C-alpha cells in the first residue's frame, strides 16, 4: 500500500475527534439528535481547521443505515465509503475547477435522481467562493427549494466573496483558528501513535509555525519524521522552516534594550549568515515585541494571549520590564514600517538594519528631530514662495504683509516663544490678524509640511508639492493646484489622503487644520519666486504665463 500522509491517515471520523471546533460540533450534534436539519450548510474559516472533515462527518451521520446519528458507527459500510471518498451519494466538488454555469446546470439535472444506497444525496462544494456569478445565479432556486433527499454543504476560506443571496439560504458556521496548546496536544497524540521521538519544544515550534492550522502542523511533522532516527529536535524545526530561534530573538532584543547598536547589527549578521530569511526575521521580531507589549500591559492576566510555554512567558515578562510602553510601541511601528520598506527595496537587509539603528539610537534621534525641523524652517526666506502676498493685499490691504512682531501691541511677547525652540509655528496666532500671519507661516514651512507627509506616504507628498497654500477661508486652509494638475488634486482630495494630510499638518502646526482644494486658473497676477525674479531682472526677461484664483 502506498504511503498515506499523516493529515489523511489521522483524519477525525467523529465529531468528538475534531480538535478546537467544539462551538460548531456541539451545534451539529444537537441538530442531528433533535432532527433540526438544514438543507444547506456553509462552513467558513481558515485553511486546515476542519471544514471539509466536518462536512464528511456530517454526511456520514446523516446517512447511517439506521437513520441520522450523532456518532456514525464504525462498522457502517456506507460511512466507510463516505470516509474513503467512494460513495456515489456523497459527491465532493472542487469549486475552483468546476466553477462555470455548465457544471451547475449538470448538478441541477442530477439532483432530481434519488440516492442509490444512502438516505440523502449530499453535495460537498469546497472553495465555493470560486464559482462564477452566473453559476451562483443558476444555483439560487435549487438552493432555496431543493428536493427532500438533497443536502448541500459549502466550504470556503473567503465567505466575503459569496453573494448574500447564497449566504442567506444557508446555515452558516464559522470555524476558528485552533489554539496552539490544542495543536500541541493533537501532535502529541499522533506522535504517540506513530512512535515518533520528538521534544516538547519542537512540538511548540511546529504548532507556532502552523498558525492555527492542524493540517499544516501535521504536514510539518510528516516532513520532519524522515529527518533523523534519533528523534526530532527544536533545531530541526528551525532549520527546516527557516524560523528564528527564540534564544536569538531574546539576545537581539536585549541588545536593543541596552541601546547597543553594534551588538544588534552583529546579531543580525549572524542570523543572516545562518541562512535566516530577512522577511521572516522581521516578522518574528515584530511578533516578539507584540508579546512584550501584551505582557507589559497585562502581566499575568494576559499571558494567555501569548502562544508560548510557561517558561518563555516568564522570560518575556522579565524582558518587558527593560522597556517602557512607548518604546515597545515605537519598536512595533518601526518594524512594521521596515516590513513595508522591504517590499519595495532591492536590499532586504537594509530596512532591518535601519530599524535597529533607529531603536538603539532612539533617544538621540528624538532629541535631534526638533533641531532638524527648525533648521529646515529657518532658511525658508532664502527661497521664498511669496505667491499669496499680492492676493492678500488685494483682499485685505497692506496690513497683511506687516511682520507679526510689529503688528502686535505687546512686541515683547514673540521673543520668549521663539527662545523656547518652537519647531514650526511662530506665535502669530496671538496677533490681531491671525489668519494672514498663519497663511504666511504655512507658505514658509510648506516644504517642511510636505516632507512630513512624505515620511508616511510618499505619493501623496509628491502630489501635494504640485499645489501651494493660497489663503485661509473661514476655518479651511485653501491649497491651489494649476489646471494641468487635476489628477494630483483629486488624489490629495481622496478622503483617506485628506484625513492623513490634515492630521500631519495639525501635528506640525500645533493647531487643528482642515484643507480645501481648488484649481488656480491663468491670467492672475502672481509674483514669481525670488531667484526667478532676479534672473528676469538680470537678463531683461518677463513672465509670459500667470495663474489666478478661480474665485
């Protein structure tokens, strides 16, 4: 007989054998015992958690020789045929390869025939979300009023892709990922039956890698069983799957806590030298800091949210005390950003190295950020964009261009605020004419604002640079775009992008900001930049194209 993989060899044959889905198996058993049987069932959930297995068991329970039973008898011929996939009355259909309307029409023709031996003719459709829209429409009437001898069981990993008209005609059961400790128990039982020698730590590593899928865990165990006659060790699991050893993660995070960048980079080099995948390392390191966050916040009360043995949980709690919560949250944000950067850069190693440098030099970087922003804001007068000044004169008079310190009755107020190291927003907001002073300030720091946006979303910052702040209109900062930049204006005007820009502007300007976008047309007198004007004066040039505000 050919080799049978563990996932098939040890497939549950009763609802009591199903691991981790008691909330579903208990309902199905109760329905069978009371005779409350639906004509269509929808099993949804992640891969490898028991959807098709429960569908087969339900088919066996409904087709027992003595009528529906909650536990199919082991000596039942019909049940054995169903379990082995040989029954003519229980048909398993792959929705991915039988997804067209022709296959559904053939199914509709066949359901009118009575079952050959069993009591019910049962159709198990796996990955039902792969059916076409036409196929679903052809199935609607049959699914709503099927013959009494027909039952449908649909299984899918993506229920959101199913039409609501299909879902509403079924009894829906949502399968969940299996808890890590339940997977470990299942692996222990299989290892005992197969007489495998395997370390407890290796079982936990397999269960962790399976991510809630018992079938995946059994597949990994199947592969490892051929490695060595001396038994399966934790290192065997790490080596085969390319996972990062827990001890190495603890050592790396210890160096981050000690602000030892050189040691952290050396740890990274060692891991890469061992052939570890950088993306997997990023993922594991992010998850490690997630565990630190959980135990730091909840202590022993939330330890059940961490999928590790008790000894590892204790080490996590001790290590979490080396960080404050903001630092842990910053580490998670930085590592998530590094994962995003790794998807768009050729060097997978560099984003992680940059992330480690940011985390180990976090205090120095935080202290340097204000000075960097100030230094960027101060040289703005050397390359001003005074586009709004003539407009302001036209609408509000020359008082708009008078510097804020001179326009303010108490001239001594601004200097103390400046001495405090205000990053972006001078104290013009306290002046009698705050709107005009605000727009002048926004124009001066426009490059700083767009640069801040680029750190979160480069594309939006690029679009935003095509525009320029025009004025304050009531509570809105009006940003003008030239006619040929309608695409960029629409992109910035997207609701999510607008909310992001308003949030970043508010953070930098230290006051609430709402933006309004408008098109700036031609034929309006607007001054050119200072460098351009000097060039025009030197060579006797002139401006041949100007924009004006549409209003």
